[in-house]
C-alpha cells in the first residue's frame, strides 16, 4: 500500500486529472486530497468531493473545517457527504481551546482522522484581516487533544516546522498522534538532524516495543504541487537508506499507517 496522506488540491483547471496521472505513474494506491482557503490557491470542499467522485479508487476526500465557525453538526454533514477525514489550518484560538472540542469529539465518534497544520503558515496580504497567528497552531496544542481524546486520530503536518523537537516529543508520548514530513523539510534540515530527532536512542514511541523508534509514527505526506511529489518521495527514500530503517517501518510510513488511520485494508 502506497498512500500520500497530505495532498493539496489546487484551484486550477484539470488539476485533479494531472494529479491522478502523477499518482498512477508513481504507483500510488491512494491520495488523501483536500482543498482549503482560496488565499492559498486551494480548491473548495465541494471541488475536492467532486474530484474524489471522479477518481473513487484513487482519491480519498478530506474536508477543510473552520474552527470557531463549523460545529459538530457540520462534521456529521461532511461525513454523510462522503468525506473520510478533516483538515484544520489555523484557528481563532489555539487548537486546544475548549470551544473547539465538540468538533473533535464528533470526528472521534465518526472515526474521521484530523490532519492539523502545525507549522508556520504562508504569508498573504490577508493575514492582518484574518488575524493569522502561527502560535495557535504549534504542536504543543495537540498534546492536550491527545490526552483528553485518546481515540481521536491526530496527524500533524511537517513535523511542526519549525517546532520539530516539540512535535517529536508529542509523537513519542501519544499512541494516537502521528506526523508527516510534508513539504521539503527533509531536504531543509538533512539526515543528521532527523537521525537524532527520531532515533531509537531518543526513546521508543508509546505503545511500541523497546528499541522501536518514533519513525513508526510517521506517515508519508507531500503537500506540494503534483509535479514535486516525486522529489518529496525521493527525499524520504534517501533518508530511509541513510538510516537503514527496517522494511516493516518503511512500509508503515509509506502507507500502512495511513491505511489503518482510514480503516482501509493494508495491501502488501
């Protein structure tokens, strides 16, 4: 099973067709696609669902939810429409604000994984009007969610860039927390940095056997334009070789973990 858990659907004509062609050429089984805010050039939820319906064997639709605006009934509505997961990128308060818990609880009941943006957000001309504050999306806020909602399927993006150490500690401590290495974070920080950050010596991830590194809690995610996905995959592969990760761990990173989060059968 090969799955990209973090794929942006750009608001461009026939982008989904190009994305599907790229995925098939690379041998991917599933792509978790989602839109987002127009200020970042992303498509709407409606377009993401339409594209997923056009490629039902390949695309898994995720819906963007707006914390502080959307409530639990909206989550139920999105699930009924066919969305399999949720995406959150920024909020009017920190991710662990009490007012957002009804949304998380609804996702938990429905078994929908939630992909949280946990790093710096792109700069746009609307930042002041939208009151964008990156401190609200730090990985530390996921710690509260994991403690209070241990059945919620939590995935953070980009290993919390630039708060890598914070993300790694949360990853180790909670069985229901995963992170992707989306974007070009592997290229920016290099092998040595990640060897130390997620090594066996740093401690086993909770729920994992002694000597099993936190790599067992990573999911493959790209979060780049479709023409750059192959380069992100090569970054992962170079790291796998440099660290000599076990084949079973690599298989989990490249699709096994995503399949379990989505309730899909894991294909060898």
